[in-house]
């Protein structure tokens, strides 16, 4: 169900035109479509736990941070460790960029399903997913923001 491989590029370089035509053209997403691919049980568990830790870190940062900058720093540290998403302009190989975006996309839908049982769980999930998107949007450059808005038809 969740098992497709990202396309390879010779030499491991990322080319913007290749990324643009991939399943995950940008690092920002509003998660409109559930993934139609397969993931192993190990990936499923790792993806879900990593994203849950990020959302809990956001919750913790909102409660304990000593200001906006401290909160941003705490969230960024958690994201860098557990759920990194690099830009298309980074020098990472295409395979790694797509793996990061795949993990982000799949983990969102795993938790979306897990937190759908009650209104209280849905509310918590939505609150911190919105905070995560807000953080990523704020950290993105203008072209990434524009790509997200265009992909969302806004």
C-alpha cells in the first residue's frame, strides 16, 4: 500500500525540473491526498512515532518557551532530528529529498487516522499540525510559499 521508490538521478544531484515532476514537488504540503503506496511495519511505527514526537515537541514549546524565538528554536531542533525537510535547492541527492517528503506525507496520514477516534483527539491533532505548517511556512522562502499556495489553488 505505501511502497514506491523515488526516481533516481545520475550522480545523486537534485534537479529542480525532476523534483517538480515528482510525487512530492515541494517540501510544504497541505496533505490533500492519502498516499497510495506500501510501507513496512517498521517504517509505519517509526514514521508515526517520529511525527508524534514532533507534535508533542511543538505542544511543549508552546507551553514552556520563553518567547517566540525560543519556541522556533525548540521546534526546529525537533524537526531537524526527527522529521527534516530540505528545500529543492539543497545539495542533497534526489533519493534523500524524496525519502524525507515521503516520511512526512505518510506520517501525517498515519497520525490523521490514529487521531480520528474522538473529537478531542482530532482537535489536538489539528491544533499541532496547524502549528507545524505555520512553522514550516514561516521558515520557507517566498518561492516555497508561492508553490504551496499554487498547489492548494489559493
